[in-house]
């Protein structure tokens, strides 16, 4: 899979993504990352990439022409006739989630446009963007961090990027429950003991305990996820017990 990132800060994106799992996948040639500096596609002597907004107001707006020329250069490099999806990182976009990551992982090429300043001239968005995407309800200074977040999450869904063991960890999130607590040595740390069941070697009991702790955690931090949760028979029983307790406490 090929990721192309149009940005004013190419080093930020390339350096930030050459770590652990991503670095390994790039070295193995499963994914390719190409950052492209929009400034290299300016035509004026001072290499301006932005200008004042029509209608006035604070901040600057990124000019359409360097972005279009940057995009055209990427399109010429690709050896495919198919129109690629072009993702514009913006707080007004559709909110990114695991399902979108999975869907995007099926693409051969993905192009990201990182905006800055107050925004990007609407006309170039109309010409090239297929998917405006946000990574959550807060405002960041530019699209680089969101692009990196998306590339990491999408890459993990590309076959061959994760080892079998690593894939198992993502699958355990597939049931819409949050992760259960994890422990490693030592057995006692700062007077806190590792839960006994994890030392028992009883894999059935351990699986039940983990599902219950996942349910507890989801109820505490992300109760809205419980609607979609996929539970075992025993997990379902435990969840109903917890719901009854909650109703009981409401009445008290
Ligand atoms: Cl995609 N861009 C910016 N600038 N801020 C954001 C965002 C994107 N997603 C959440 N906040």
C-alpha cells in the first residue's frame, strides 16, 4: 500500500512514522510512505503557500495552485488509472474510527492533504478531495498529526503488517469492549499484587476474568460502547448482573 502525504512539514510526518511496527512494515515493503512538500510546487520567488482570506478575517488561507500542482505530480508518479481516494484532514470532516481504518486499508493508494493556517481554498478541495476526515472533536494546528494517526491505524489493518500475535490484540478490540488490565513481573509491586487467577494457569478462568474486567472498564469509561459489545454467554450474564446492581443503586 502506498501513502502519499502532501504537507508543508514532510520531515515531521516521515520521521514520526519510522518507528517499531510502521518501520518494520516499510522495511519489509508492505507499505510505502512518500511525503511531498507543497512548497516545492509554488511558482513565485518567495515560495508562498498561503494568502489573505477574501472577505477579511484572521489568519491565512492556503492557496489552491501549489496544492493542485503537488497533487498532479503525485498522480503522474502513480502507475494506476484508478482515481485514488484523497483525504483532507480537517476538524469538520467525518470522524475517523476503526471501521474507516479497515475500509481504507483495502485501497492500493491513499493521498493525504494536510492543511494549515485557517484552512485551504475551497476550490482545490472541490477539485481533488474525496474524503474530509477529522480524528476527533478538538482543534489541532495542522493536519500532520491526524495524517500520522490515520496512517498508523490503517497500516495495522493491511495484511502482513502485524504478526499473528499482534493481530490477536486488535481482534480482542473487535468485540467493542475495552482492553482488560495487563500485568508482568514482579508479582508484587508497591504493595499491589497481581490478581491470583492470572497465576493459576487455568485458561478458562483467566478468559472469564478478562472478559469481566473488560466489561467493567467499558461500563466505567465508555458505556455507550456496550450496545455493540459481543459477549460470551457468561459475559452476558455478568453484564446483566452489573446492570441490576446499577438499577439497585439508583433506587437507594
Ligand atoms: Cl483532521 N485537523 C485539525 N487541524 N484538527 C483536528 C483534526 C484534523 N481532527 C481533529 N482535530
